[in-house]
C-alpha cells in the first residue's frame, strides 16, 4: 500500500470523527459558507440553566437586534431559527450581519429563546451588547420563563414542527 493511501485514510478518519463529535451543528452548502465567511459575524454558545433535555420539536431562535431607539421595537439585523431535532445544549451559533445596517453609536443586542409548540419556554437571562463595543462573541444562558404563545400563520406557519426542515446553526 502506498503512503498516500495510508495518509488519506487517516485524514478521512479524523474528518469523520470530527464531524461525528460536532453533532450539535448542521453543515451549509460550500457556497453558503463562503458567502457567510465574507461577512462579519457574531458567534455565541448557548447553554440551558437547567440540565433538561429539549424535546425533538423545540426550536431555538438567536437574534442580533438594534435596540437604539427606546420608544420603538428592536430592529432585527440577523436571526437564525434552528429546529433542534433532539440535539442538546450547548448550541453554537454563527450569525453573519451586514455592517451597513450598524450605526456607530447603535445599541446592538444578542438574544435567544426556545419555543416548543409555538410557545416561548426559555429566554436569555442576560442580553449582552455586541458589535459596536468590539464584542463579536458571547455566551448566553437560557432560563425558563412563563410560557407565552406566539402568533402563527393560519396555514401551518413558520413554527409548525410537522413541516420543518432543520436549519444550519453554525456558518
């Protein structure tokens, strides 16, 4: 057997082992990854305050928003929704954003929430400021909240777990 066969087999084994250990992420297409890598991004690791298993129909939403205007709702700059499909914390997210959407003195916040059956059941304990203060990585801790119903579309809406496709959590 030639040396390159052995090295190729070892490399393949290492790659497959790494992919198996990264079970909390789903991979995008190479073109999508290249596009996302060209943009600045905020990354975060999300943990749950209580060591509980999320059900397969749990959805995790991570949002980067501009909360600069105090009398208005926050403006979403980047957001990802990922159906967890039984995967458990910690969750790693990578959210590319458009720098043209960020004003120099803006108050940019990073938050997350878990929904189950269209009801918010966990939310970010502390909402850190990011981007304009030079911070592009944060750890978030989700705590249980009083369950709040979310509005849905009448025809199987965005949060219908029966018709979902798992989304990428890491770029």
